[in-house]
């Protein structure tokens, strides 16, 4: 299967398993499918690796010494910097209670060993895409909030000179209206002359042109 364009730049997948053969097999398979796979042979190493470079997804075995998969998943969900990273459990344990516990600790999916690599790749691709969409949505929300904050800067009373029409900014300095608005909204102004001002400023000139045409 060719790498998907939706995985560019390459999605980072952390694989956690205490069996070296399993690590090699999944690492090679995911790299071949266009992902950037990183192996970790214990739960503690996985947490250290994830904190150094956040993965887009974790493939996590359950039966491991020192820290089992449930403990690792719980540690991920307790860390504010790692809590949103999707975790797929990959285990030979096939009991209903084991699967329920996996989801209760924060897993998003569960794959039973022995597995078909195509199934693992499909699940990884789906959850990576969902994670990327979530992050993009959060970025857009932050952008919108920043834009709303900018708009709010123009709310309320703005001191304006009754004579020259300059406005006073928050620091007490007087500036032209267009400069004040541009600094707070990013708007840019072009200049022209409205019909009323045209009559006031160029009345004599317009009068002479009218007389010369008679």
C-alpha cells in the first residue's frame, strides 16, 4: 500500500513492546507505509521518549514487566502534555474485561494478537488523522479567539479630538484614526475625497470649470 498524502509530513508513531521481534516487525511495517515509527522496549522508556518528542499515536502492548500497558496509558493520561495523544492497545489478551479496562484507562482502540498488519495500519491511519484534525481544530479556535480579542480592543469609548479628529490610544498618545484602527485590526486604508469634501475643497475650481464651458 502506498503512503497516503494525508500522512505528510510523516506521522510519528511510538511502538511500545518488550519483545524485540514485535518491535522490529511493527517498526518496519509502519515505516514502509509512510509513518515514522519509533520503538520503545519498556513503559518507562516510552514515557521518556514521548516527553522528548510527542508522538501522533502510541501502539501499546499490555503484558510488560516493570510497567504494564494499563499503567503506561494511565501515566500518559495524567500528563497534561501527553493526555490527548491517542493510544491503541495491541495485545494477545482477548478477554472482555481486559478490553474494557483498556478503554477505561484512555485507549482509543484495541487490536488482538496475532494481527494482520493491514488492519493495524488502517487503524493507525484513522486515529492519526482524527488526532491531526483535532489539533487543527484547536489551532483554528485559538486563531478565532485571538481575532475576537483584537476586535474587542475597539469596543467601548474611544477619546477623539473634537477639532482634528485624532484619537487617544491606551498609552495616552494622540494618533490619526486610521493609524489607531490599523494597529489594532490589521486593516489598511486608501485615501480619496468624498463628494461633500470635494465641493468644499474645490468649489472655486469647479465653479471656474463650469463658467468656462458656457
